[in-house]
């Protein structure tokens, strides 16, 4: 492809997706987002892939949306394009996605990281939702996901001031899974992904879905959903293999069935 905005490599059951617009700090334009979503959906249906790692480069995970695409747009233009609706397709990916973040993770880039299931950050990474500085607000979930991650009062300050915040502040606030030395952020994300890749694929998918429901349902409904997912796993070969391996004191060999 002349414009290959998503580079994909495989390490065992882990697919590593790299945002590839380094000249503009991986700004998220429409072609990049289309390629990213199509790649994620293809890998979500590939039985050889069990976990995805999404990353950028050392300078930037993604520094935000491509402002040139929208600077002169009208309300009608934005409504008709409906570009933000495509982000719902990322939410529907069933396999775990781990963001490996270094450098700038701002605006749409921060929202993309928050669409992932975990965030591993280099200690020099900088996060932020600076949309207020250009006369708009976060539009791909920033006002909702950041608040759920760090709480109302901290999210309000970060979004209304638009200031950047460090990886350690993000970790302390509950936004980031782990902070590691700058040179290790990608390796650590892949290491976590490989650990997950050794588990039962169906159990991993059900667990991801159940955790996400905790943020969308009242507790009573979430507990009912969890219970049903738990019972359903007893219809899988992996449940039988996992429990047999535990009893026999050996490593389980999961097939995803």
C-alpha cells in the first residue's frame, strides 16, 4: 500500500499494530482510522490471534486528531461525515487490546488509548485532552471515559484546562495499568499480552465483556451478567481442560473451543 498507516506484526498469539504517520506524530486522520478498524476486525476473527497490542513510536502514540480534516467543517459537514461513529467498531472488538504508549498521547490519541483494555505507558509519556484549547471538546469519548477512569473532579480539571499530565499522574489517577522505563513500554505490553495469550480465549473474551459491563450496568444487572458468563463457560472444552490440568498439576493446553 502506498499509504500504509497501520503496520502489523505477529509474535505468537499476539498481533502488534503500529500507527504509522510519524511525520505528523501519528495524527488520526480518516484513512488511518479506517485501516486501523479494518485491521482490528480482521484480527478479531483470526483464531491464531488472541491479543492485540496497539502502539505508535517513541515520540508519539498519537498526538490527536488531524485538525486539517475538520478546521473548516460546518455542523452539517460533521453530522453527515459521522466520522466518530466508526469508533464504536473498536468498542465491539472482542479480543483484549493493550495500548503501549510513549511520547504524546493527546486528544483523539488519548481517547484511542482509552478504547483499549489496558494502557502500558513509558515513564516519559504525556497524556491530555487539550481540545478546549482549539474551541471544541473531546468527541470520541474523552468526557465519558476519562471521568469513569479518574473521577469527576480530576476529569473536570483536565478537560476544562486542557493541560498535559504525566504517565505517573495518569497511573496514580487510575488511567494507566503500568508505568515502565521508556525503553521497555512496548516489550512490557507484549509480555502482558503473551501472558493473556496463554489463557483460554473464550474465558478471556467473556472476562473482558463482563468487566466492561460493570461500567454500563447497575451492580445487580452486572452480577447477573457475570453469573451467566460463568455458567456458559462450562460448555467449553477449555473449561474441562483447564480444570483437568489444575487437578493433574500440568500446564493447560487451550484450543479456544
